[in-house]
C-alpha cells in the first residue's frame, strides 16, 4: 500500500463530517470506544491530558499551550481539527507530523480488524485513535486535545481525569447538533468538565458562563477565569483573548504538583506560531497586494474578523467568500461590508454552498461580485485584479482557506 492509497481509503471509506455533515456525526461514544479497543486502548497509557473546547479559539489556545509546553522542554502531543491541507496536521508531536510510512503501516495493521467486524468508524474517530497510538509510541509527556464539536459526545471526551479542562467561549454554531440557543450549546461544551479537575474559562456571554459555573459546581471543579485581553495585535483580533486564556491555563498548570520538571519556566513562550489559516498574511505575486486568510465561518468569528479589517489601511477591499451549506448564510451576508468587491466561490467539499446560489443571495443583500466554480479561480482573479494597496480577504470556512493555502504553495 502506498501513502496515496492509504489516504484514499481514509477519505473514501470513512464518513467524514467536514465533507458529509450529519451522516458522519455520532450521537454517542460507542464508536470511539470500539476504535480505542481495537487500537489497544492507547488512552489508558496517556496520563497527562489537557482538554480544550469552545466555539471559537480552541485551536489557537491548544497551539499556544502546546508551544509553551514544548518551549519548556516537554514532548507535546497535539490533536486538533479540522486540517487545512494534510490530514496529518491533526496530530503533531512538538510541531511535527507523523511520516507517511508510519501512516501506511498503521492503516495496514488495523484496517482489517474494523472490516472484519463490519463496523466503520468515522474519520474523526479513526484519526483520533491513530493520534493517541502515535503519541503513546513516541512517549509524549503531555497531550493537548481540541474537541471536534461540542464536548459531551465528542470523541475526545474519553479521559475521566485530565489535568485541566479549558472552555474558550461559546457562540452559535452547529445548532443542528448542539442546540438552537446559547445555554443548550453551553451544556454540550460543559460535558468536558470532570470531577475535581480545574476548569479555565475564557471571555464569554453571561448566559453561557452561568451554565459552565453550574456544571463546575456540581462536579467540584475549581474555576479559573482568563485575564483581561489586550488590544488587537498583528496576530489578529482573536489572538489577545486566546492568549489570555492560554496564559491562565499555563498559570493553573504551574500551580499543580506534577513533580520535578513540569513547570513552564516562563509565560512569554505563548505564541501563535504554527497556526496557519488564522489571520495569515500572503502577498500577490503580480501586484504585491496583501492577501489575508482567516477561517472565520460562524457569525461571531465573521463579525470579529470583519470588524478588525476596518483598522487595516487599503484602497479597495476584495473578498473571496464561500460557505458550507449548514451555516447561517443570510446572517453571514448581512455582516459583509457593502463597499467590497466579491469573488464568490465553493470548495470541493460536498457540503459546499453553491457559488451561483451564494452570488444570488448576496445580490439580494446589496453585495456586488462574480461567482467562481473553485476557490483557486476566485483567489487568482482577486489577486490579479488587485492593485498594490488593495486588500484581498479570503474567509468563510476552513475548506476555503485550506484550498487557498494549497494554491499559494503551488505557486512557490
């Protein structure tokens, strides 16, 4: 089996939420437990776990915490999702992905066990189990886990006593699965709170926070609040809050009696390094215009990113925008600036909202632009038409940004 054959099997045989949506969503953890059983229960051999949930910012907080722990000399396993270009981005040890041959060998070793049982795990369940096996094999000191969706029923929620749980913030997203109001979604996120395990919470709405506090009180979990965020930095509008949450998580870890060698010697190691697709800057090869990539896709994220754009200096704003078909399209379009020139597009995902329909909806909202069949064509058009002091903004989903990054790497 080649690496290409291995990844083809992964993507075609296993239900993947990012591509299929609801059919890949599991309403219980039975599939996850089966995956872990077949893979030899790697979860039982990982003693130090930090579990992070939240609507926005959880991936950035995970990376910031992992960066700081790595800088302090720890061997850190990091599991995040979704990926932008290569699925191995989901599982890193000190910033390094598993090599291709390891992936091939792993799939060959365990695939037949699932096929003979007649049960097909989801892509998320499989890659989560794969990550844990790799972390065990490489002897990591600590694992930082990002939930995929929600918390209570998320595949990552299999550790009864993590070192620490973190909930970054709570907003409206994935309502079909998590609930239609903030309190319902908060209850799902609160599912990662464990008996006696410290909880760090980021800045969030009072109605969401009250749910977390009720749950923490029920489980005897000491609550720690993230500090006041600074002003928007060059790393984007979300980073100050994410950094404040990561800093508080590390401060709590420093207070724990882990034993010799566990303290993080300095909190200055909290960096955004390695988190592509979040306020990531590129440059047009033809005009030198700036290109900004941001994975903002729900209303809270879009509102924050679009608000921060107003602080940028540019002559014309050119927006490459696409969305998934389960998002609040009308709500998103209502946030978009009317003075921008739009390049509507769709990703290769079956969940993509069609570009021509997006164009029609946008027109009814007073947004002017052109529809493109692919992200690449839209980005090429926007960057080639841009003047040197224009700003090209690419946003709407992780898939949109991932395909833009693939385009950028192809022109190097």
